[in-house]
């Protein structure tokens, strides 16, 4: 059973889109989507530096466009799809819930809304690596922080104001390492409420279709069978924690035997390597990996 995943914000690196633009048709698709989002995605994916693509309003459309483009090039129908955070918009396209243009129009609003919300209060995120899960969650709560991403065994992301995060760093959970993340704000927390309102307004003009393949939601790991419900979840997820641990449990329950992560890959196959033993994994970074991906898929049939 094949799962295809789309990564979230933070996975982008300078120039990661360059090799994909050499694939026939991809440059034209990206250029067309640039018009949809009001950004030069070709430049941001090729020559822009790390600071430019760290901007939330840029990173989110760039990531979704890259994932959709690579999925189209791969040209397969998976059994299951899922995306991490903003990657859920790419998953919605893979499942047939949204068109590429609808997803990109929404992610442009999402990115701008989250960037604006992040500017209201000085907030951030810190990855907590290791430690006892319950002790980590208790410590996060003690400092008034939100476990914004519960990614799986040994990785939880705490989010809140910079003052809360500083206090947390002074009194970290036992046997845990803290790694501040280079993000603009406390995503997937109450601090993103203004972005939810903007995205809700944009989503009101879209009529989604029901998923054509199994579509797993970040909210709770549920397999969502209604396009309308998934679109609602996409909107609400902006200010709600990402439960990738629950998604991983669902992948196991469904009997997933292979995972392909779309570009810029690495994060999600890394999490699966720890939590889904025995599952075949492939991170699709460049078109050079397309043959390996197709061989993997052929071996499943």
C-alpha cells in the first residue's frame, strides 16, 4: 500500500526547485501558478536565498507548488495521501479534493495571513528532542506553551511567545534537547487565529470534491471521506496542533508498506524511519529519484 506525503514549512532550501524546472512542462506550470499566488515562484525556487524563502508568505506557496508539480511528474495514483501542516493543501490536490489552482489560491491567503498574524506578537517555536513524552508535554504546559506539532517518537514542537520560550529554555524537560526553529511565529496555536478568519473567507468560494483516495488529516489522524469536511479542517488546522503522531498510527493501521515524500523531502521519511519499521521509504528530492520511485511502486503491485 503506497502513501505519498507532502512536507511542511521549514523543509525548503535555496535552489531546491531548480532541477525540477528542467523536466518538460514543469517550468510552465510553476510560471502559471506564480500568477495565481502573485509571487515569482521560479525565482524563489532557484536563485532566492535562505532568508527570502523563510518568509511564511513565500515558503508556503513555494512548497505546495513544488509538491504538486512533482506529483504530476510522478504520475501515479497512491492508496493514501497526507501532508504535514501546509503540505495538507498538496495532499488535498493529490486526493482530488481541490484543483491545483484552488489549493494555490488558498495557500497564498494562508501564507500571508499567518505572516501577518505572526507580526502581531513576538512568538516562535522550539523543537523538543528526546525526553519522556508526558514530562515534555507537562513542561510545555507549565510554561503556557502549546505542543504545536506532535510529530512522533521523540519530537514535539513547543510554540508560544518568545518570553515563554526563553523561560522554557531555562528549565528544559529532563533528558531533552531544545532546538529553536527558524520560523516567523507560533504556528498552529491561538496566535494564528487572525489567519483562520482570512482563510475561511477564501475557502467559502470553493466547492471541494470528495477524496478519490484515502486522505489522512493532521487534526487527529482520521481518514476523511468528505471534501467539505477536509476543507473545513484545512482552515481550522492553522490554529490547531498538528498530530503527525496520530497520522503515523493511522498509516500503520491502514497497512502502508511504502512511503514516498515529495520535494523538498527528508523530514517525513525521517520520522517514518523511526516510527514505521519495515516500511519502504523514498525521499523524492530531484528528478534523478523518479526511476527509483517508479521501481518501488512497481514492486508493490
